[in-house]
């Protein structure tokens, strides 16, 4: 029996958000809206998204002993996330500088801060969390060696989900554990490390050849492609909505997919549910505050 449906290993940032009419060109200054501070970070986002849907969720992360760190801890606890694995200190809390244009598209620069101090030793010390978790989800806003250490501590029968963002070349050990590897087109090209064909199906084949057990390629308004090593390639349609802010939508998608896989759904079924969660998230501003409940997803 698992104590947690999902353990998220990843980053926790304070999101500093400014709305702009358009993004500045090199050397240009543009005026924006008032600054708004939100709890964010891909790991913290995934944990809140899963907990809000009803998943029993824990977070393994590191924040600073500062106001931003307290903001993040409060947000996790309010959503129902178990923060026993959140370490405090070592560096200031990570910060993401985000601009959002009128279409809802965003540009993000991240200062890792304490996220860069989440070490393999921290992961090993949290071994009991891994053994108590059905699914482990990770990203790459924390050191890659810590993600690799997480793979080594999966529970027997546990499942590993990775969104390699920001993308970088992955060791074979991490690729082999991914079930699935979740990427967009840019991430697919970086991970593959070679020229890819024109079709998402071609990208999936190139990625599967690297060793992951399954791949999910997110395609924005075109939905997603699901590919398993020994299974069919399935297109998952998107859910049409009026986008307000896409910040955190990919994290909501990944969290929902990981949770539903742990419930025993097929990869295509889980991706279909995750698409609805991601669609609901873009209809509201911000990251964590935009994530829907299961009831709101069902109403889509």
C-alpha cells in the first residue's frame, strides 16, 4: 500500500509576473503592468496541481529561509501537499521572472537559487518518501544528478515520469526509467540531439530509440501524441478554450497525467484527462492559482 499517489521531485520558485503588450526586443525597454508575486516552480506547480485534483501528494524540494520560501510552503500546505520533504536553507528561494502578453503566451527567466542546492544526498535522505510513493515525477530545474538519484530510489513497481524542462542531454539511466518522457517540440529536439523529421510521430520514434519506455509529445493547440515502445501511436485532441495565461499549464498536464497513470489508466486515457486539466488551467491567470479541481475538470 502506497502512502502517496505522487511524489514530485523538483523546483519551487517565486514567480514574479508582469503583463506586457509585447515582449521587448534586444536593447529595448517596454512598460508593463504592476508586479504580481505568485508561488511557482515546476515541481511546486506539479505538486499543487495533483493535490488539487485529489491526489495524495508529497514534494521533495528546497527553498530559502526567506519570505518567498514561506509563501511557497504556505501554498503547498493550503493545497493539501505533504511538505515533509521540503528542505529550507542553503540559498535564497528560486525566482522566475515572467512576462505575459495579451494572447496569454509567456517568456520566463529562472534564477535557481535553493533549487540548485537540492543534492543527491538530499534525495537519498528522503528514501522513505520514494518507497511510499506510487509514481515519482521530476523536471530539470534541479540538478540532473539529483534527478538521476531519484531514479535509483523508486519503489518496487513504482513509475517515473519526467518533463525534461529546461531540456538537456539525459543519461541512459534516466531515459530508461522514463514512463513516460513528456516533451514539447523544442524539448524533443534537444533531447534527441539530432535532426528530427517533420511529423511528431517521427520525433516519438527518435526519442523511443534512446530508451524511454514511453513518450508523450505535447503539441499545444494540436493536442498531444502518445507513443509506447511496444504500442500504438495515438493522437490526443486538445480542448478548445479561450487562453488567458499559459503559465504552469504544462505542469498541470504532467501532474494530472502522472496521477492518472498511478490510478491504472492507460497512457492515452491519462493524456486525455491531462489535456482537459491543462485546458482548464490556461483560462485563469497565474500558475498554481489557475489549477482546477477534479469537479472543474469534469465540467469542461
